[in-house]
C-alpha cells in the first residue's frame, strides 16, 4: 500500500511538472488514471525544416511542444489521443535519420530520434501504450483507424507553387493544402472545405483537391439534396490557420537535463514510471 501511494504521488509530481512547463497556455494534464511513461526530445519535421521538440508519452495521450528554456519551459502544447495514432517505420531521409511517421486525423508529421535504438524504443512504447488504451476503450486496432491528415511538404522543398509553378516571393507566400499537403500559392488555394477529421471549420484546400472533394460529395449525395453538403467557398481568407502560424516558431535549443547513468541522454523510459511496484518485490 505504501509503495502504491508513493508511486501515485511521484507520478502526480511528474505530470504536474510537465503541465507547469507549458505555463498558463497549456491544458490540464493531471487525471486520476493517467501515467507519465516517458519523456524526451525528438526532431520534428516542420515547415521550415527539422526542429527539436519536447515529447511526453502518457498511457493514453502523446504530448509535445516547442522548447523555450530546455527542461523548464515549453510552448505550443499539442495533445494527441493515443487511440488515434498510427505509426509507420521509414528509411533514413536526406534531412533526418532514424525517422518514422506519426499519423493522426488532425495532423501527420515526421519525427526522428538520435539513434536506431532510441527510435525503436519510442515506437515500441507508443505502440504498447496505444494497444493498452484501445483495450481499455473496448476498441480493436482495425476499428480505430480512419481518415488521417496529409503530411505537409516542408517549405524549403519547393520555391514554386506545386500546382501552377508560380515562383514564391515576398508578396507571394507559401501555403499548404490540408487535403494533399502540397506547397501552393494563395491563388491556387483560395478554396475552403470542411475536412471533418481535421476540423469542423473550413480549411485551406487547393484547386485540384477541391474538384476531388466536390466529386466525392456529389457521389455521396446523388440521391439527396446537396443543400447541407460541405462544399468549398472560393472567397479569400485574411488569416492563416492557427497550426500554420504556430509552425513558424523557432525553438531555442536542445534539452540537456542531467539524467541517471542508466537513462538515455536523449529520451528515457523507466519501468517503475509505467506501472506501480508489486508488493513484496
């Protein structure tokens, strides 16, 4: 009983530390059944290239954010329910080695670890926590998958619009189609459509994808009124999607938090963090 109480208190303290690191802008993370399994740094491929991010794996969610003060202050908190996650192992890329893909309905992105061992450990722990969460929710792996967000192509991958080939310049900003992930100009992405797996509000979609979505809507509603169908709007928007704005933040540097010798200097998982100690052991 004493061991169980000590574990509960230590776990609460660890979660409170993560919660406090995001300041008042972060969401409450402490819940009765939530356990912090591990934390560390991973490279995340953002619009402007690979950026170090602080990642926190819980038994039911994956949390990450931009690093402001290493080990103390993070921002732009993102919370991903583990039952919505799908991972895909990848070969080493030009910009990142030891990488893999994390897919979710709202956003899909590439991450990379410091070594193949770190990568394998992260992927294994994420998958184990996900499987346990699905079991708790009474869901099967097959029924848990649905539509996933397209992976955005990084800004520096193209200096021209990937639809009309217009060159980008100061007055011609780069945008991303939420349906295909292509880098497009404003003229080619004035359309807006509701992609329910991303948002219940209209998001930026390029012209070819608008056509595809219209055809899909027409097929779905062939025998019923299209009055309530989510169709694109072709008026220009004066503000960018909040996710597109947040990706422009430049984190400061890497974590450099002292750890015990048995822990990885890059990310760590301790068995006693994942489950209470067994009495008598």
